[in-house]
C-alpha cells in the first residue's frame, strides 16, 4: 500500500551520484522543503553541465530565501525551509528552469525565472503540462 510520508533528507553516497546527476536540481528543491540535511558531495561534474549547476542551485536557493552551504564538489541544505519567492537566474539551463518552476508551486510568493523558455530544450511542453497538472 502506498501512503503519504514526510520527506527526509540524506547524504547521497558517492557511488549514486553518476546515476542521479541530472536529477540533482530538483532534489535540491525537495531537500529545502524536507526534514533534515541533504549533503551532496563528489558531484563536481555539475560544474560542467549546461551551466555550473552547483552555482546555479546555490545562488537561486539563496535568492528565494533558503540557507545553503556551497562546496567545491556539492552543497548542503537543511530543511524544512520556506521559499520567499523572487527572481532567479536559469543560466540558460533547462533543468534549473524546470526545478525552480516546481519550487514556485511550493512558494507563497511567485518565483520568476529570467529565461523560462530554456526548458524547451528537453521538454517543450513542460509549462503547459505543469499547468494542466496543477489545475487538475
């Protein structure tokens, strides 16, 4: 049986990082809203994706009021924390844009990306589908 539970943060083992490298932006959003501390290390590859995703995640989480610690190879975020809304920089990175669009759903105030259209690189209908899911 599936039932709702509170989310709890973890330290992600090094050997799992390559398998979840593209999911880390959305995991950072979930981590900020979850109990405990997410520690992400050994993920320096994120600095060389479509953007420096460690920088993008940390900068944008801070922009929306989340306390986060940056490391050369990752970051740490303790939750739960609230999102205050604000303008974020996507750095032209589709995963950053989509992750912070999800954060917008969890925020009391709007979170506005500078380049929402960059999500179309991997998911052209993302905002249309997100809107239909939210309205359902």
